[in-house]
């Protein structure tokens, strides 16, 4: 197994990270979302990602609370090492994995962030602009799932709202060409993070992976809206992967109903979105 990126990281045993490359794109699988920070730091040191990089997330939660350890983040920023980032994740950041996005911005690792699929967007306007301790402005935008965003009046299709949405499109490298949308080529590599709880549904005190019907509709149903006609959730995600310097998949077993349900989600995600090329659908990786 290729361990060029994560082999030297002193991550907790619980993270059980693995790493591989598909189609020239580096993938990492790990457990809890905040531990993406040292992985991303290593990727930036190796030149896989620019610093700062654009962060695109698929997640049920926005993970963008204000970090309570701001003073520690600012102190570490000047001569930041990967060991510093590991220490911050282990000792200072929230164990609920809900403040790592802004922590990465404070550390100079992340520029803007676009988050797809957040369940509760009632306070999204509070998070839309974040000004860090060095007075750098960051956008944190929460969008609907791609199938809805590509449909009529969606955030990825609605030219009538160009004034409000164009900055998001620019961050994603999403542009209008001959009246229709497509990805811009040759943009700096993004960090694409996929939290598997995006694909889980809670009911009472139960958590279930999406059934096949939801996976297939969300990723395989083609848009019939004229500006995004033919696009699917699958082709949109694949377009992001082509733009990525690193794709990190976060198991988050505690939020998916346990390790076995995480494995089921991984398998279905690989089958439905990646055509089995990641090796999860055959059970080769866990």
C-alpha cells in the first residue's frame, strides 16, 4: 500500500488511515473529521495541495463552529509543523469534530469552503463569512445536495441569481459556457472531503445508510433543467475529483450507525459514484 502521505503521521490508532491513488488522484480514508487537518498539512508540504487550498465538503454537519482554542491556533501558526497540528487535534480541538474548518482557516491551511448536504441550515447566514484573527476573509457556504443544486432554481443552475451565486461558482470552478454550466479546467487542486454521515439517515435513536433508491436518485438521475441538462450528482462529484489534489473520506462511524454501516456506505458510494474503482465495493478496504 502507498504510504507516502500518511506513513509518517502519528495519528491515533482509531484513525486507522489508508492511502491509495486512482487515476492520478490521491485518496485517504480515515475516521474522525478533525484529523483531516494533519493529513491536509502533509499534503500541502508535499505539494499535492496549495496553501491555502479550497475546501469542498460533503457532510451532514457544517463543522464550522468557532474554535475555543483560538489563542493556541494563533501561537502555532507562525512555525506550524505537522506535529503541532496533530497535538491541536488531540488536545485542543473539539472531540465533536465541529470546529476544525475554522481552525484550518486560522492556521492558514484553508481559504474558502463549500459544504454540500448540511441537514440544519437554519443559521447558515451566521457562517457565510468568517474573518480570521489575521483579518483574512473566508467564505463558508452551505449548499443543498448536488441533485437539487443542479435542478430548477438550484444553487448550481440558477442564472437568474448569478449576482448572489457567482462567487460560489468561482470557488468551485463552475462556469457558464454557451449558456450551460461546466467545470473550469486547470484550477489549483481542491481538498475534497467526503464524510460518510452525509449518506446516513437518523430516525428516533436509529441510524440507517441511504437505501439504494436514494443513492440512485441522488447520483444517477440526470438534470432536465436547460442550463445543467444531463448533469448528475455522480458526474458533478467526478468533476470535483478531477480538480482535487486530495480526496479524503471520513468514516465517522459514530454518526453512521457503527463500523459495519460505514462499510456498507463505502461500498455503495464506490459502486454508485466511482464505478468500483476505489476497491470498497469488493470489500478490499475498510
